């Protein structure tokens, strides 16, 4: 069955370190998204991609970057981790139909703690 | 900018009570609408979605939602909740033509007492 996976599931790091969170989907979806989930804020979009070599900034992109070298993967990098980036991170993907959207399928999440 | 409002932050119900969670969005054009559910410790799963046609949409686990265009609303309902419905519920909107992006509300936590 197709799925979307994230690794690691839990990560503790120190302020200033570079961290990369992996996201891999086997749906063959064009669209991929990264969100962070924080109490009182719901889900906020960090970055998204509509296809290979395409990346776009979302609502809360400062301090994060992504790259899309193939269809399956969209790794999220925290260039210099800050305590404010302690959060749960979700990756999602969706297909593409002209003029409308399919549902987004979510990964299991990565809980990141920055000390 | 488009936004989604979920007015109830935390709803507490007893089993068998009826449920209605509010969702309003701010966009005057064509939209696609979604409700997602997140059970404790799990990822988001789709409950139901509306693209066009009948404004009353039925989803999984007995949930339904009604799209009222004049009120910019897409409220979620269930006639009789169960303890297993304890979860957080998110409303999301996609502006037609904006490809895959969803705008999420801040979520409503539902606690069902056995």
C-alpha cells in the first residue's frame, strides 16, 4: 500500500545545530507539504512543493529550507535550530487535478525538541 | 488573506450527545472544504470533503457536514458521539485553482465522557 513516512519520529537537538527531517511518500504525488503543529496555532504551513525542483515558502518559513530532487522525498532542514522550533512536524502529500485539489495525506509526524 | 475560524476550542460531551462543530472561512470565491480528525498521538486523517454538488456531505464514522455558501460555513455534525470520537478536529479550505494548498483552522478538541 502507498504511504507517507517520516524520520526520525522523535529528535532532541541543541540550539544552533543543523537538523534535517525526512519525508518519503510512495503515492507518486506531485504536491508535498511541511507543517508544524503547536498548541493554540493548529497547523501552519512551512514550505511546499508542486514537483521536482519546485519549492515555495509557506506562512512560517523563516529558519527552514527544503529541496525536491525527486518525486518521493521532501526533506526539511532547520539551518540553525532554535528553541522556538520545538514542535511537531507533519509532512503531507496530494495529487494534482486541474482546477481542484485532492485530499492531503499526512505522515505520522516528527516530534522535535530543541534544547 | 484567506482564513478559517473554528470557534470552539474545546468541547466536552457525554456519550450519545449530539455534536456540531463550527467552521467559517473568509473567501468569496469557489472553495473546496475538508474536515480532518487527529486521534491522540496520531496523524491527521480525512473525515470528509466537499468539492461540489449536494451541500450535505457524509463522511466516515457517521460524521456529516453541511456547506452553507451564504454563511461561508462548513459545520461538522454527528447525531450521537462515542467515547472513541475523542480527538481534535480540523477544518480546512482550499481556494479553487490554488492547486494543493490548504488553509487550516486552529482545531477543536473534542472530549467525550463515557
